[in-house]
C-alpha cells in the first residue's frame, strides 16, 4: 500500500514539475550551447541592437515546408533565433512564418519583396525531383524595409539578421569620408564598397586641401590608392584629425604595375615618412607569390592567335589570415601588385598582421620589366609569411589611443581602374575592406558575427588513416558503450545480490 501511494505521489510530482517548467519556459528562454564557435549563443552586439529598439520591428519569414532535413534545419535555427530575439526585445520584435508554396498570391508577395525561390533536390519514393523552396525574410520598421533574400545553410545567420534589424532601426548613421584630391578613385569607381558601406554608414567624398580641416563628424577617413604627392600641410591635417580620436583606413600603392607596357615603377605619395614615424613601413618592392592569379596572354600559333592563361606571381592570392575580427573567416583575397609591410615601432603601438603571403614568396625591386613568359622556379620565392595587411592601434598620435588599418595595395577594392570596364570584386576583397571599416568605426562588436557560422570540415579532405579511424570508431563505439554499460550494470547487481545474501545470513 505504501509502495502504491509512493508511486502515485511520484507521478503527481513529476507532472507538476513538467507543467511548471512549461509555464516558466514561456517567460524564460535559455539553452546550452556546446558548439565550438557558440553558434547558438547570441552575442552582446545582437543583444544590444534588439534591446535598444525604440519602435516595433516586424519580421516576415518566408519558408517552404516539407524540405529535406539538412535544409529544414535552417528554418528551425532561424525560428529559435527569432524566439530569443523576441524575448529580449520587450515586445518590440514580432515575427510570423509564411509558407509561399501554399498560395500563389503569397508566393507573388514574397517574390515582389525580393525573396526568390531556389530549386532543391527532394527524394520521394526512390525518385529525385526538384522542388521550389523559399528561405528568406523581410524585416520592416515603419516605412523602412530590408530583405534577407536567402538564408544559406551554414551561413552567418545571426550577422544577417542583426544587420538587417540595425539597417531599419538606426537612423543616425556614422559618417565616413573618402579622401579625394590626389588621384584617388572616386566613389563611382568603388561601386561595391560604396553600396556595402552605405548600408550602415554615410559615405561621403571629402577634398583634402592645405586650408581645410577634416571635420570631427567623420569617425573614419579612407585614403585609397593616391597617385599624387600629399603635401606636408595636408598630412598635418590628418595628424590633427587622428588626435581628435578619428580612425584611418589606408590602402597604399607603393609600387605601380602596368601590364600594358609591362613595366613596374615606384609611387611616391609622401606617406612613407609619415608611416615610418608610427613604426609602419610599406616597402618599395613588389611582392611575388607562387600562389597567384593568372593573366591572359596571346600567342601566335601558325595563322592563329591563341589566348592562354599563365600564372603571374605579381598577382598574389592570399589564403593565410590572422585570427582577427577583420580577417577571420576570409578565404581568398587577390592583392594585385602589392608590397610587403614591416613594423619597426615600439611597445606604444600594437601592430597586428591581418593577411600574409604564402610560404613561397619573394620580392622584386623597382623599376622592373614584367616577363609574362618567364619560367619561375622555387629559388625565386625564398621568403615566407610576408605581411600584406595590418591593424594598428595605440599611440598613433602622441597621447591618443587611435586605430588604423594599412594594406600594401590600393587597388584591391576598386571596381574601375584607369577608366576601363568595371569589374566585380573578389567577394573576400570586399569583405576585407568593409570589415576594416567596421573595426575602425563600429564599436558595437557586430563585425565578430560575420564569420559566426557552421564550420565546414568535409571528411573527404581527411587523410585515409583518419577516415578509417573515424569509420571504425563510428561503427564500434556504440557497441562498446552498450557492452560497458552492461558490465557495469551486471557488477552493480552482483554487489547488491551479495549484500542481500549477507543480510539474510545474519
């Protein structure tokens, strides 16, 4: 009777605990994140953006249903994230999920909002067919709207969502100046940079002269690929601006490569001595790298001229990056006719390399002629890990704590060079530039979310021995765990049986 009463009491207690947990979970949201990069833990930047919302933000998530498990997981992750955002927003963020596949009118609404369908393969009854899938969202506050057209599985979902919320909710954007007057590319020549920065910043051209001070309203100034000499009076204007707490993005061409006449020369802008005083030196040399991009070369073969692609070491492909907020997550940046950067400063300056050459690199002094037909050998690349971009902070100006990013190439983020046909940038070229501006200008920490995604570690890239180990471990480990549990259980029961026999014997 006592046992039966205890059983019913336990059932009532368990039921009560479950109900209490469910009631509390409606007001308190938490979860344990054991992923390597804390993918499911909201950053301080996201919390600040959501908690500081003044007006309601509405999110319409257009997601198809009945998708393959790996794709459907994106919907679940996005929903979990929205639940957490809503719980932090004090009622200022509301969301709804809509399936466009159920209604042609809703499908048209999603398409008009900028969310386009993608075709994915779905297996049904041993057959593979294509299905139209929607996986995007519309974020709106008042009359301002932003669209996430497609949420790629494994992408930085939190960055995309937080950035979109910030786009529609932040009215007073920080001001950034693109310095002009010394042969720098215009905003129209840097279309992709201008568009990307225009999302969160007010980017404006500013003509630097001997008599005009740089306004303090600019949180960051950009000096990109000047061709003419900047006089000392104007350099002193930059000094005054930095003393006021401003930041500087400097992408500098110390050398110039011209493929039309196959000639490489030096470029003097006046920044060499200015940088040396701060312990940073962009060398007056070309960086060459065995890992490089191609150039198109025409060859005469009989009566025909044939175009072929030849590797050109003066166009290094950078794959080695530091674990820094600016460069983390980048994979490939092309820096045409770049120069290495060295640091000669003291402890008052914090010099952090961002991008390196490969282990097979070298330098070429100027002036030089380019021989695209040259057969390069390993002896041409005696250097390793040459710094090509760096973040500098500390006492850039005496008594200040400023920030500066220096890149040993001024053309890596320019779409239109020399009045030619605009060319699309390498995606990571754009990311390196925009990330630098974010680090210099935005103190919310949003930049750290760019690379917060699922790390790809394909098994087919592992060594054969490692793959075999993982295969057998995956096969035998569950069985070994079951056997171990059985042995432990058997030993516990044996001890209990012996103990009972000893009690009975006494």
